[in-house]
């Protein structure tokens, strides 16, 4: 299920969508290691607030119907 499909099914539970993609840590073993580099110190990723998980929000993905 895509982020867009979930957002379309329960728009009242979502105020913003954030797409995180295109990480390609070629010189690092993981995104975590990449984000620990000096170059990443000004990344906006560190300013994002924590988001509750679907179960914490009361969303059961199995109950969502795609149209």
C-alpha cells in the first residue's frame, strides 16, 4: 500500500505527507551512518518531529479498503 493510498483513505488522520527517498549511501553502510557525517549536520531530517505509528493512531491497515 502506498502512502498516497493511505492518505486518500483516511485524510482526517493525516495533516502532512513526507516522502523520504533517494538515499544512496554509497560510501556508508547505512543511512544512519550517512546522517552521522558532518555534511548531514544541517539536514532538515533532524528537525522533523516524531510521528505516531498507525496502531498508536488507532489505524488498522488491514481494515483499509482500496478503491
